[in-house]
C-alpha cells in the first residue's frame, strides 16, 4: 500500500507541475514505483513536461466515467522500466467532470499498485483543488520567494490543516535567486519558513536549465550535474525519510586563493 | 349578612398579620423596593399597585425619583420586567433604574461566561481564516497576513500579529490588543479602525499594545503602559 502525496500551491505558475514531474522522476530513479496523476482537467501540462503527450489514449475522466480501466489509461514512461507511470488529465472536459469521492476512489485504487502516487493539483482553491486533495495522505506546498505566492501558500496550508486525512503539509521553495536574497531584494528561506511555520522539504535555486529541459520533455533530474537536479533528488530522498542537509545556495568559489582560505577556516 | 361581615373581617385580619410582600426604603439614590420572592407574581403585582397608590398622594409633583427593584431569588421574564417597569412608571414621578435578581437562566449564565472568560487558542491563524471568540482571546501563535482575529473583549497574542485584529467587537472601546510582535495590517477596537503605515517600519522586537486614546484614535505603545491605562485588566479574582 503506497502513499498519495498532493503537490499544491494556491497560486499558479510557481512550479507545481515541474516539481511533480521532477520529484516523481527522482523517486523513480531511486527505485520506487511511482504514479503521477494530473488533476488539472482542461489545462493539462504534466504530460508535456514529461514528454509523454503523444502517447495518451485514455485519460482520467475516461477512467472515472468507466470507459476504460485505470491500467489502460496509464501511460508508461519507458525511460524507467516499470517504475514511472502517468495518469493524464482530460483536455476536453473541465474540473466539474470529476467529484472528490470519485477521485478518492481512484487514488485508493492506484495506491495498491504503487509506492507513491503524486497528485499534481491545479491552481486555485475551488473544485479542482478539492478533487486533488480528496485522496491524498500527505501534501507538499510549493511556493516562490514572492510575497503573493507566500500569501497564497499560507491560505492553502490553512485549508490543508483542516483536512483531517492529510498529514501536516511540507514546503518546497522554488526559484530562489541567491544574489537577490543576498541584496535583500528577495524573501529569504528563513523568513518564508518562519512565516508559514511548516517543515521545509527543500529549496530549489532558479535555473534556466529547468525551463529548457521542461520544453524538451525531459525532467531536469535526468541531468545529474545541474543544481536544480541535485535539489530535486535531495527532496526525493527526504520524502523517503533520509535526512539530507540543505545544499548551500551560493556557488562555491573556485580558485587557489579561496581553497587556501578554506583550509585555514577563513571566510 | 352577619356571616359575611364576620368572614370579611377575619380575612382582613389574616392579611394584616402576614409579612408584607413589598417593602420600601428611601435611600439617597432614590427608592429601593424589596419584593418578596416566595409569594406568587400576581399577589406581588397587586400589593405593589396598592402600596404605590397609597404613597402616590404624598409626593406626586416632585422631581423624578429613581427606583431600584430587588427581587431576591425570583426569576423575572423580560415580559414581567417590562410589566413592573410600566406599572411603576405610571405612578407619575417614579422611574425604574435597575432590577436586581439573584437568579438568572442557564442560558444567560453561559452567555455571561462566554463574554467574560479568556479563551486560549493555540494555532496559526492563516490567510483567509477567521477566529472569533465572545470574551477575551489569548492566542498562542501567529496571525498571518489575510487572517482575522475577533474578540468581544481584549486580544492577547503570544506571537506575531501580521493580519487583522478586532477587539471589543460588540462596542467595548476599553478593549486592548497586545502582541509580542505588532505588525498588523489593520487594528480595530470597537468601531475605530487604524491601519499600518504605507512605509516599512523597522523591526522592533518589543511587545506592544494598542488602545483607544482620549482623541478616539487607536495608538500603539509599549506593553508596560497598559498597567496604568487599563487597571481593570488585572483580574486576580474573577467575578462581576
């Protein structure tokens, strides 16, 4: 029996889908069986980010309405043997095509076969959100270091805390720019965590490569050298219960002089 | 005929012997009426009417005299209270100032309790959430921007107030708001409102309180000043 984790944020465009794709992929690399579920009916994206768009035959609404079985609708990602599957959202219906009870039933069914079911939640707090949350056991809240995103995250955390079947939500801060934080132009990690007062699951630095790889349909996690990739992999390991320290946001200074400094412990 | 007269006299004698249901006392604040709580309500009304009519002649044209009713262990419904008030008001220069009873309904008692107790809540009031209590609120946690706390009495926050706090919701202007970190978007006390300045203020790590000053403005000041401004906040003995 696996666990269902909903990935949500309240505000749109903070990186829910990217996070779902990358954390899911990272967990699959670590050898877990993962099913990604896109609940953004009418505005599906997760299939595009995963590069699986052209393999979709059936979707979530087909399953709920009984036109096919879950197994038939699942799209297998061949890059990871038998480890990563995607249940795509319908593009032709809207959020009211599914009810929270139907979602819960569907997620419960998927939990039987997979270690983790990651649910990509649509923006907002209406029907789409309620559908996404209905079957989840855990929640991850994604925010960016912007006041408006943090405000919406706060609202979502308040709503999640009222859901009794969900464990206390955990936080991912996306798109931190270290030089802006340093200049005091951006909220820093401590400030956000103190404000929202929930556990921090990970911090992802702003990285152009994330956008590039998303456009190609290859999650950034597949590139082992990128900083964002390492951050996502660390998040996956933290989800599995390992304690991994936070990566420093600053680029290490490379040079003989700083190496000597480091040797003597001078900062 | 004889029998009737005899009977009548006897009844009268009995009535004279018993304790009166209504006793009047003149004090410097006016008239205090003690109303017996063991007789029936109708008997009480009757005797009150009688006594007031008797005393009416003596002083009917003076200034208004305030009357305090003490009804002991009798529960008066709002309708009965009204009845007593009009009965006394009809006697020219008498007006009921207060009605004091030793008893109240359970409902009233609970309402009273709700309005005077300190409710302690341990949580973070997040954006979009509203926390509403009848009495005083002791919040152990923060109020985030977009969150609202409302109390009929005072609000004490052991944490950061970054949202909206409304104390004295039912019109109590004496109410205060205190917080460990005072960074509200808005403060409201009674019907007075105040908002945060548009410029950013530097972070002060000092506990602060907000109250309505003599110019009917909400002022934020050091917490320590409350002891002088609102001595009523000290309630070592809970009670009236």
